[in-house]
């Protein structure tokens, strides 16, 4: 750690506890404890509530307390010999607590690894990892093709230079124990203890950067000081990852650490392998599949500077660092960077802040930058580095709008798209059809009486999952067996309305009976290793038509695909969510970017009932930047983000009236403190009922972030005191991304 925490010399300790209260708690230093050994950032155990003990953290000290001294209790135990992190990190957490109006104690503990939350010591554990031996590397080509499971295991181990642990294996492969045993017997695999040595992995092979990439790396390197926030703006395949790798290399050379954030579905084994192969460094990968021990180890290694590269999804941004040198956010437009429950932070914004605090560069990369980021470029708060030249396989397909109005449809497919698919299949190329709705159909209706199958906890229609014979609510996840007849009138004539990926696949089977069709969505890839298997077969040319959801939009490249069909572009054009159009365009471009090769960029056909919609025509006739400029104009004229700042107060309860009572009181609290802000609502949430709870919200808007922050600070404290607030669940979302 870079800075030492001050020794505690006072009698009263300020303790942050993981409880939903916006203040710290005072405790006395214990009699036997030498005060000198207590430091800010150490965990302690304290009596809290009725005989209960609670784990907290020392965040400050003083000689006096507002609580009378006879009521103060001493802390029960000190759990750390060293602070868990330095004051700089605590300052970051305090800032986040203030900005997001989320209680500091809860926030601190929500960002810690599970074992530290439980009070376990902050030391690295050891666990077993398996590695390929030199012998395996020599002999692996001799493995029989029929030893399929051994083949797969060898391939995975060969990609992981520092070996794979039990947890990592569980994540990517089923039934690995038997083949592993065989490989150990053969002398192909050996076991290691993970922390007995810390191997730096990778052979740091390099690639010759093209002039634009080279320039990008130079700009990032030569901009120390204030203006070192960059948008790396280049289409999929334009070589952004190569720029990251080179910039990271520079950072490592200076002895600093690099943090790379990727979207939730972007952290693929392929990406991890690519980093490991290309950079000779100690890298920790933070993902949801880690065991508690692995997570703690990674956290400590990042904090102590043992790890040079920290690669992870959203929550990795809270890892304390020894010497931060570079922050990278790949696919910065991705919605998964915003946490949507409890502590609602934006990892992208926190990364920018951390880079700023440390005076080091931050690079946001995307083919479809968010409007917030483009706005930052426009007002020169960020520097845009375009990658216009195509790296190896990069391509721009041709966009075509397919007017669906009055057209004869064969199950969601227009004649034009069907002809397009036929043509491509005739050429032995591949087709990708994008439909972001899994299941068979989103609505099931009784033809005789009009009954619709609804989730009564959420008041929305159940989605039909024909293959599983289930009827599932996509909002709360509950479900039941698919009914065979109408529960109201007993008629068995139930009709499906609308299309999901399952039904689209069925339609395609009818039209193209000999085509090999593969569906990729959360349902079809639930089993571990399935996704990898599917990707292999796509690349091997064993698939003709690929049907998929958003899952396909990141991290993959399918050079054999020359036609992309967007089944339904209309959802994004007329929506109550002001971000819908931006998201729609990003999805279309991201999906399109999966396809094509240098000499055959291919075609994207977009089915719509609004072929003249200016946003859609801007997207297909010009480019994403033109589209984004138009959308920014629209946001400006309607005074929506990034031209204003929002905060959303959400309230929900099983009893329908209570949230409204609370929100009306909340609104009244703002009436004498409302200069510079506007308040909208309360109004029902777009999903008004979910899991049995009624949901309403109040929107606060301001053109000035500081004014909004000041109002929220005062307001959140008053909200805590509202009696009505105790009867319901409520939360404050600063910079909300989803209005749901
Ligand atoms: P992006 O991250 O923008 O999608 P990548 O960095 O993944 O792009 O590059 C796409 C492909 O092009 C990769 O296979 C990569 O190895 C290759 N590539 C990138 N830059 C170069 C280069 N300068 N020379 C040769 N190949 C390159
Ligand atoms: Zn009926
Ligand atoms: Zn439901």
C-alpha cells in the first residue's frame, strides 16, 4: 500500500457497519487493546443490537461523541493487524457513498470479497491448480480423436498458462475429473499449489500495429496530466484490443498496474486466453465463477501489487490497487456497467474517477459509444481517438431496410429476408438471425374466450417455453407447466402470439428443412461448455443458420456469416424508455459486426414497419456517429441526459397504495428546496407490478449536477425519517440507466 493509515490515538472510534443507516457508530477502544495498534481501515467486531455482534470497519476517530459516554460500548475484537486498504481507497468509497447516496458501511462491505465480509483473515489461501507438463506439450498431437473429453481438457489447460483450479474447470467443462485422472496417470498433467509460486504467464508475442493503432498508443502514452481520458472509437475488428494490449505493456513497463473491465457477457475464455498469451504478466481474472478463496486471493494480489493486470466485469472496479497506471473499459456503452440493484453505481464512471484521482489514463473503447461519452468528447472532457482503418478481418456490411408493411409474412419473416437466406445457403455461407427474445412466444391466448396467460405476481404475460413445456414469467422467473387448455373456458384452442427464438427456429425448420439451424440464447447454453461447443461448430461450418439473442453480440467473430437478419427493429423506435433507440442501434451494429470477412463483408437486412423513421435511415444510410448526433440533438431539445442529470426514487410494496403515499410525501419534502431542479411524478414504473409488488417512482432532474447532489443529500436524510418509508421498500438511483 502506498500510504500509511494514521494510528488511532483517540478514545472514540468511528465504525462503519453494514447496515442501512447513513452514519457511523461510536465505540470505545477496548481496555486491553493498545491504542497504537488500531488504524483506520481495520475490521473490528462490535456488539450491535440485542446481544448481536457485527463486523465493522474503523473509518475515523475522535475524542468526543454525541452519545453519552456511559452508553458507549467498547469494541469486542480487532480482526486485522493491518488496514485492509489505504486511505486513498477509503476516500474513493466515501466519495461513492456521497455521490450515490448509499450508506458507507453497506457500501464498504458490499465491495469486499465474501470472506472478508465474514471476518476471515486477509491472507492468501492456497488451492490446487492443474497444469500441463512439458511432456503433454510434446505429445499432445498423438491423442486419439476418440478421446474427446481428454482432448477438450488438454485444449483448455494448454490455453491457461498458470493452470486451472477446480472452480475454473467447473466453470468451463462438465465431467472433467475422470479424464483428468487419466491425464495425470499418463504424466501429462501435474498439480501445483497456487500460491507457492506466482508464475507470470504469457509469452508476450507482439503484433505489428498499423499506423492508426500506433498513433492511438502514442496519444495514450504521451498525455500525462489532466486530459488523459480517451474514447477509442473503432468498429468491431478494427484492432482496439491490440491497442489495449500495447498500452497495457507500456503501463507494466513502468511498474504500474492495469485494470480492464469488460461487459458481463464479454469475459469469454477466448478473451482471457488472448490476454494470457500476449502479455507476460501476473494477471488476475475476476468473474462470478470464482470460489471465495480465489476471489480473496485475487483481491489481495491486486492490492499488494503482486498482480499487474486485473481483468474483470463491473465489480472488479472496486479492487484496491497498489500502483494504478491505466484503466480500460471495453464496450463502454454496455448496460451491464451499471449495477441495477442495491448499490447502483456505474463502473464506467468510477473507472474515470479512479484514473483521474491517480492522474493516469483511462481508455473507453467501443464501436458504438454511449451518448454520454460522445457528449464528453463534444465538450472536450474526453479525447476521441478514431480507428478508421480496418485491421485484418474488419468489415462494414451493407445495410438494407426491409419494409414489412403490408407484406406477406411467413412466421415473422418477410419474403425478402427468406429469399436472402435462400441465396446465402445456396452459396454455402452462413446466416445469423437476431431476435432478442428467448422462448417460444411472449403471449399465449385462448382463441375461444380471449384468456391470456399472465403471471399474477407481475401482471405481465407468461412466455411460452415449448421445449421445456413451461410457462415462465420473464420478470420474476416463476412459472408453471404449459397449460393444454384454457383454464377459463376449457377450450384447447390456445394460440401463440408473437415470436421468440424457439418459435423462429421452428419456422426456419419448416422453410429450410435441410438447413442446419442452431439457436443460441440463455436457455440453449445453460449447460456448462455448451457455448464453447456451439462456437466450435459454427467455426467448423457445421451450422447454416444461427438464431440468437443479445448473447451473440459480444466477443465473437464469425467470418463465415455473410447475411445478418434483424427480425424486429421496431421495439427501439417507439418506446417509453428514452434510451431505447440508442440501445437498438448499438445492438444492430454490434450484431452486424460479428459477421463477414475482408473480401465479403456481407449484408444486414433490417425488418421494420417504420422504414422512413429518420433514426433508422440515419443508421443505415450513414453511420453510427450520424445517428448518435441526431439522437443527441433530440436529447438536447428534450433536456434529457447527457444534457441533464437524473435521479430516480423508486418505491414498491405488496400493498398498492403505500408506495404512492410515500412518494407524495417525498415530493412534498422537495417543495421548499427546489430551485434548480424539476420533479416529475409520482407515476407507475413501466413494469408496474413485479413479484407481487406494486412499483412507483419519482424523477428528479437538474441541469446542474452539483445542485442535484446538494438537493439529494438533504432529501435522502429526510426520506430516512419518513414513517411511511419503513413500511415499503424504496431506493434512490443516481444516473439511472433503466427506468424499469
Ligand atoms: P476489436 O477489439 O476492435 O474488435 P481486435 O483487436 O480484436 O479488434 O482485432 C481484430 C482482429 O484483427 C484480431 O484477430 C487481431 O489479431 C487482428 N489485428 C488487429 N490489429 C492488427 C494488426 N495491426 N496487424 C494484424 N492483425 C491485427
Ligand atoms: Zn378460453
Ligand atoms: Zn412474474
